[in-house]
C-alpha cells in the first residue's frame, strides 16, 4: 500500500523504517560512507510502499526551480525481483503529474539503471560520473 507524506506527517515508526532501509542499502550494502540522513528530508515528500507491515520500497520528491527531483529510489532487498521498482517509478510519476503538473522530473540514476529509467521516457543529461564511488547519470523526463 502506497502512502505519500511530507516530513511533518511521518510517524516516528515510518521515519525509523525509512532511515533503516536507506542506511542498510545506500551505506552498508553499497559500501558508501556518506551522510545518508540529511536536511533535505525535512522538505521532501516521502513515498512509501508497505507490504505486510514492512517498508518494501521508497522514494522522495521535491519541487525545485528546474522542476521536480526524484531521489533515494529504493526497493528493500527482501522485496526485490517482484516488479516493485516499476511500481515505484509509476507511483512517483503519478504523484509528480498530480502535484506538479507540467514540470520535468529529474533523477540522479545509478548508471546501471539507465535503461530502466529510459523505459519510462527518461533521457540522459550529460555523461556518467562518480557519486560516492558509484557511477551515476543525470536523467530527465518531460511530463
């Protein structure tokens, strides 16, 4: 079940689940030592997909001068290989269209997921670069 909330609407349990999942994947699994919890969490919308009481997938969105930015796109290791990544992007696109009509959606995608994002219409902007030691590419979708 999907819910989308701003930071002040999150319960402490939801916030704990978000941080636990993000740190488990982005810091531990991907072996990246960086400040995962940041000030941006205070202003982003948080999209959460719950399955059997567990956070199965997650994203965050924020409106900026150049459009809407999609970040922290993640599927829990326990729920991978079930098509949740596609559902996550579909939900993020739906929320963006509804709340930010006509604005482009920007993603800082891990380079190995470029084709996945392209399957939704995202186009690369610039070249592949390293972010925390992981190849990334900026991509944009004109809605």
